């Protein structure tokens, strides 16, 4: 089972790496999954993901329940909307496929917007209130 986790982690790193260069393809979520798979298979690779510049802090924040910074959420939602609009509007001829892409995009926007915590909101809630 350890090899399955290791292979899955490596696959997630590869897809996340491609996501750095391909607009609309998520990056951080694949590195979050990679860190989880590596936690089950290779502590060295888990540490590597957690220490990656740029990605590592976001993975650590997610694990700590801090979610995403507001700017990152806005950027993620904007990328989803742009990729879906471009794909559905210009690149996809089939109406059924177009509707599926739009539906998946809406789920992505909903999930990032409502299910992923906003870092600033979480930190504000953690601060002690003054009486």
C-alpha cells in the first residue's frame, strides 16, 4: 500500500507542477493531496512538499485549518471563471460537454468561495476580543 501512496503522491506533484504553467489547472490542491499521500509513504517527500517555496506555506496553512488568503481565493475563482468561459465559449462545440464544463466550474467556484476558509477571517476569529 505504501507504494500506491508514493505513486499517487508523485502523480499529484506532476499534475500540480503542470498546473503552475497551465491557467485554470489547480496547483495547490494537488500539492495538498501529494503531502497527504507522502505522509503515508515518505516523510522525506512530505517534508520536501511542506518546504517548497510558495507552495509549502499554503499546504501548511491548509493543514492548520487556516484556509486560503483572500487574494488567493479571488485569484482562484477568477481563474476558474476565465478558464470555464474560454473553454465553454470558444473551445467546446458540444452543448452537453459545454454544460458539464460550466457545471464543474460552478462547483469549483462554490467550493473555493464557501467551503475553503478565508485565512484573514480565521485569524480574526482566533484573536482574543477586548472587553
